[in-house]
């Protein structure tokens, strides 16, 4: 099911004497979600992603704009008539009902021509349970299940009616790290098997990037960038997107362009093309550093963290806006931990320049240039 958002806007009225202005939670959001894709709505708390999901589900009414499921305008329809499946952050299972009864609940509320026989309902419940791999837990109650199992029950309950659109509101935030990884892989598998258009809300960029066909990065109700996860990571349109995506986060420096060269502090670190002389923010991804004894970027070494397949070199630089500069290098490299300094060359494709006032990307820059020093 293709979902189209046309100039979607949601305003909440001002509250109290101090805040006299309306709060715009979603601001003129237009986007066509392709049929059968998994889309991640991503951003910090308060960016409008859950509000957008609630508008799509019908739990909130938009202040302006339209919502279409295929050719059907559902903007004014109540949630129960939209054909959606909704999975909440807190699972929202009925504690006094068994797993089977929880999954059956949406089917038992069908009326008229959609009403099913008892046998048909049980068959659909069993099918949904097998899909999420909880068919052996059907006679248990939620209190007897782990967090991950409860989440699967919630997903099965949302899927049992085979909704036109599946909506997931931060479904993994209550799980531990290992279980989050396992469950997000399961969500991706289920989505691919069913082919249901799915919208996944999260503040965790790693979750969104790992399972989404496309991500929508939001800030204060405004869409910042839409695209495939790797494309957005490799080509952020502004400093906010660059800083929000990536673990460890991007390293940001005060920089200056002079005569086709990028300077970070006193260090002339990279050749650039087509950029006029100006002060900029220079963002360098952690994997954009190349350890080299004659590298142009000189940092004060703070420590080295061995992380199995990678090494994290932690250092400081006077022009860095981050508390520490983090460089991720391969374990084949050897860092002299007894030295006070560490030197790097930079990979042009991992260096981004941003306007200091607007935060917008300065194009035609380092990723089109050449390393000042090639090791």
C-alpha cells in the first residue's frame, strides 16, 4: 500500500502564560512512501516523528494537509477504518489474557461482512504466531514472557488482520542491546515476508539505518533529509544530519578555506575545489582518518581503545568542537601509545564542509578533492 503525505501539518495550541505561541509538531511534511517498503522516521525527542505516526494512524487529526492510502483519502477516517496495525513502545498487551487471546482480540471485534468464524480466527492467530515464531507460547500470559516475546505478541496482534499499513512506535526501546539486535532483524524478516508497507519510528539511528529501505530525518517538526540510509550517511545535507547519523558521531572542527586548502586550526589538511575562501565547520567521520607518521592533522594523543576488529584512537585538537576526537582505524595499524602526538591524513570522501551560520552543506568540496598527503 502506497502512503502519501501531502503538506501534513500538526499544531498544538499554546499552553500557559509563558508559552503563547502554538507548537508546530509537524510542519508541511510531504512524502510518498512506496508500496511494500520499510521506512524509518528518525530524529531526537520532540522532532515530530511519533506525532507523524499518530497522524497516519488516525489517533491525531492533522491541522492541515492530507493522508492517502493508495487512492483513498483517509485523512478524516477513524483508526479502526484505516486498515492499520499499530505496535506501541510498551507492548499494551492485556495481562489477564493468554497470548492466543491477545492475538485473537482484533479479529473478535470485526463486524458485518468482515466477521470471521471461530475456526477462521484461530487459523489466522496461529498463522500470525508462526510468522513471529511464538507458536509454542500461545497458552501463556504476558507476565510469563520475556520482553522480546511480549514484543513479538504485540507484532502478531498487529499483523493478524493483515493490515494495509503497519506502524511501529519505538518498538525496541524497552529491550536490552542483544535482544534489540535480534528483534530488529526479526521485524525486517517479517516485513519482507508479508510485503506490508511499514513505518518504523525510532530515535536510534543504528536501528533505523540497519533495517530501513529509506529513512526520514526530522528536526523540530521539519524534514531534514530523505533517502537510503547509506546515501544519507555519505551525503548529509546539513550539519544536523551529519551529527545525528553515525556511531561514534562525526568529529566537527572549526575550519577555514584559504586558496583551495582546508585548514583545521594551524594544520593545512586537505585540498578542496570550487570553494571560496571562508570559515566553515569541517566534519570528519571517524573512519575518515588515516594513521600516518607525516600526516598533516596533528592531535594530542589521549588513549587507544581496542574494540576487536577496530581500534579507536582518542585524541584532542584545539579546533575540535567535540570533547574528544575519535578516529576508527584497522587493527593492522600500530599506535605508539608512548607518544604525546598522533598524526593523520584524511580521506576526502569522509570530510564534509558546512556553512557556519546556516549549517547547510558547502558543495563542491573535500570529497571532490585529493588528500594533501597520501600514505
